[in-house]
C-alpha cells in the first residue's frame, strides 16, 4: 500500500494524497511515471474489484512531458494489458469516431479477438443533437465479445461544485431512463451496471484461471514449507538437547552421503546423473574410452622399432627376432597407462567432493560453523583415502611392468611363435642358398676367364713350335688342350691337392708332362701376382663414424619382417594389459577410496566434532539464517491465506 496502517475516512483526503504523491514523483507540470500508487478502498456501497487506472493516451507532449510521451504511455499500458489474466477496459468518448479510438487500437494489439476487452463509452450526454451512440452500445460498429457500456460522468462544473458521487449516479440513472433512445436499454447502461459487469467478469475470469492459479500457489506453498524446514525443524529448537541435535545431524549427513553413492537418496535430481551414477560414468565411459583411444604404437615409429632390434642384437647378426627389444618396447607403452589411471582417481575424488557440497545445503544450511567443520573433516578423510589409492594404482601398473608374461593364454605369441620362427628360419636358409649360388657362379666365371687366357698363351707357344717341328694331327692337338683345361680347373678349385708321383719319367703321348703342369701353375701364379700388384696400388680408407646413428632409410626384407612381427606381438600384449587395467583400476578405486570413505565417515565425524565443549560453537545460527526463516514463515502464512481466498471465490462463484 501507499501508506501502510494509515486509514483515510474522507475521500477528499485520498484525493489530496494522490495529488501530493504525483507531484513528489513527477513534479507539478504534467509529468508521467510508471510507479503505481496502491490504494485499498473499503465501503459497503462498492463491489470486490481490482482496477489499474492507466494514464490517457496522448500524442502531443505538454509541460515536462518527454517528446515521445505517446510511446512511453503505450509501453506502460502494454505492461499491464498484455497479461493473459487481465481484463481490458477500453474507455472511448462518444463524441469521436470509434474507429479512431487509441484505447481500442492498443487493445486489439494484445487481444485481437476481443475476448477479454470491454468497451466503455463516456460523454454520451455531450453528443450533438440528432445523434446517438445506439449502434456502438448495441455492439454493431466494432464488435467486442464483452460488449459496450455507456456512462455519464460528472462534468467539470460538477467536480468544481463538489457534487457528491451518489448524487451524480442518481442524475446518470435519470438521464438514461428519460432519454428517448437510451431508455430501451437503460438497465444495461450507467456506472452501477458497469461495476456489476466488471465484478461478474472478474469472478468468471478468476473461475477460469482458478485451477492453474491454485496449482501455482500450492507449489509455492510446498517449496516454502520445505525451505522453512531446512532452516530448522520444529524438533530442533532451543530446548532440545544440543548433543542429540548434533549427533542426529551428523548421522543424517553420513547416511545421505552413503545413499547418494549407492543411489538410494530420495531427494536426488531426476533430470541429471547424481552421486554414484556419475562415478559409474567415469569408470565405464570416460576411463574406458580413454584407454580404448590409446594405440599400442603412439609415439613409436617403425624406425624406433628397427633401432631397438639392432640395439638388442649387439655386434652379432641374429637369425631370430630378439625378445629383449619386444619387452623394452612393450614396457615403454605400458608405462603410458600411469597418467589416465591416476587422473581417474582424481576425477572420482572430485566427484565425492561434489556430493558433499550438494548434501551440505540440505541439513547444514542452518548452522554455518558446523557446515564448515563437516566439510573440513570430510575433505581430510578423502585426502587420506586418496593417497593409498594412488599408491595401489601405481603398483598395479608397476606389476605389469615387472614381468611380461608371454605365456598368457590370450597372447598371440604363445601359440604362434614356433611357426613364426620356422618361417624366419626358412627365409634365412633360402637367403643363404642364394648367396652360395651367386658365389659359385662368380667363381666359375673367373675360371673361364683364366682358361681363355691360358688357351691364348698355348696357341702362341704352339705356333712357335710349329715353325721348328711339323704339325700334329687334330687328335694330338685336342687331347693336350683338354688335359690342360682339366689341370687348370683342378688347380682353381683344389690347388692344395698335390699331384700323384709317376712311376716313369718318360714322356707319354697324349699326356701332360710334369714340366708342362709346372709351367701352367707358374703362369697362374704370375697372373695372380700381377692382379695383386694392381690392387695394391689402389688405396682404400674408412669413412668417419658419425656421433649419432639412427636406423633410417628403406628397410630390407628381413628388417620389415622383424618390425611387423614386433608390432603384432606388441598389439596383442598391450590389449591384454589394457583390458586388465579397465577391470582392476575401478575396483581399486572403489575399495580404497569410495567404500572406505563411505564406511568410516560417520565414525570420523563423531570422533572429531561430537565434543561437548564445541556444542555452542557448532550449533550457533547466523543472523542471516534467522532472517530467512522469518521471511519464509511470513510467505507460508500469506500463501495459506491466498489458498483460503481462492476457496472462498470458488464457493462464491459456484453459488
């Protein structure tokens, strides 16, 4: 109200008070303000009605009014008439064209069907002679569902003369009853009929909005009662034993903490995941998805694998893939599980703190000191549980690093390693045969070249002999040549075998003599010495060894095979370790962190806080809580009164 607890018994005083308040807010020069002046009028001569008197429409500013006064007034009016629960009373003078009515135009914007607009036609007595507003009053010009009501207000002369309102109402009634045109509908005209009509419309409108209005008030009442209970249950008053009060609060908090984790807390928000459901999401989706996205070869290239294999073999060239390189590379990748696993512990720890912060608003809001003490104890307990949890997680990963179990039944190497080794042996044997054949072919080529040179020398010697001796037959010439080739081949292939001694030194036709064999051997030795002299003239020096050597370039067939084999074995074993981590890490966190904190929380709270010397400190209420409790109690009383009024309106409308 404008002036609470101050009644006015003279209407002129009310009029003066409105004038004073208007001048105080907007001045004395036609100013306009959207601040309302609230009045409540009691009289046996009026009906129950709530009216909002808005300023009249204007287009030209006067006095202290702003240049856009028309926009200001329209915006102010829209704030009230755009509400669907409001009934619009569009006041229009009878001596202007109804189509030019600003009030009806604004009403049509928010109520285009005219379902909640009633027209009021004023100044009916001031119309020109020979004209009347009968068509307007009978709803034939601009139809409205609620129709039109004509009234005759006090003139400016009547206001100045202080003619009472009751007398003006009597004069209005006589005017309509005695008018030649309006007397037919005089019972539907006048200010009393308008008041009755508005009262009936208001009751009918309330009756239509009653179910929704009552539901809203009931919901607000329930929320306010819950809020009032959170500030202090009636059982927890000053006369209750403070020890029992403190113990009951601590017990309820511990039970709520346990219920939130186990999903048994009745007040959880059903619109989102809460408590233990969020922890399950961390285990089964966030942590599992993180491990599944980890590749066994992240940060590892084929050149890294080749380097590890070479380092494991040392100076030797192995026929099989070294197992040391497989273990080193696998342990390197397993160690990457430390970070996501420890992050999972921290995520669950934060989720438990989140549960505590949400629970503290339920029972501990009344006592600020107690709330801070409980949060401190719970945080300390969770930190104590987190330390062994992290140690256990690190131990689980270190266990996997301590021993690479290649005999695991799910490991692909335990059943296929023999086959892989066999394939590797076959490839190596095949390669050795190829190298041996290449060496033999090269040796044969060198022997053929030497034979050709020897033949050329023999031909030259034979020509010299022919000049001194007669020529031999073809058979005699061919036989020594074949024998010479055999000797050269024997000398090239097996030079260490000494010739067998002959029983006779006589020269036999068709055979190579000892002297000829020695000459051939000497010729071969001289050729080798000449080649060695040519070779010795060319100097060969080693390149400098670089400081850093990496396995680069295109791998050969053997290196590619070894790399693929290592990658296949690493992928198989890393999947086994990852599967173990997805199972054992959540179990360890539940045992060491979640379940341990849940089981020991109540005892820890009682041990730390249930002390008689701290009762006064922990159970002291803040002034803010006391103020909120009093405001909530007032709100509950008001809402209960509103419910009673709605019930009265419902009974009245039904009657």
